[in-house]
C-alpha cells in the first residue's frame, strides 16, 4: 500500500497549475475548510431537512466550477 503514495507525488504540480507555493497553499486551505464546513452543514441538513435546502449542492457546484476553470 505504501508504494501507491509515489503515484501521487508530482514535483511539477505547481508549474502545471501555474501557481506559486503560497497562492496554491491558500487556495488548497480555503477549499478544504469550505468542504469541512459544507460537510457539517450537510449533517445538519440530514437531521433537519427543512434548513440548508440547497447550500451543500450549490457550494459543491461552485467549488467544482472553480477547480475546473
């Protein structure tokens, strides 16, 4: 299983996405925190289905558009 980690190492990733270290890091942190918050909102929605009706799906669509642009 450890050998699979090497398949996910790409030292040219920043060049490929045309980002510097800090802008890439900030974006990765922001996206990660957004997904954590949306996950919590999704759990709240599971218990109280009458609130946060489209919050999770709209946020996921927005993140997907941003990451694919």
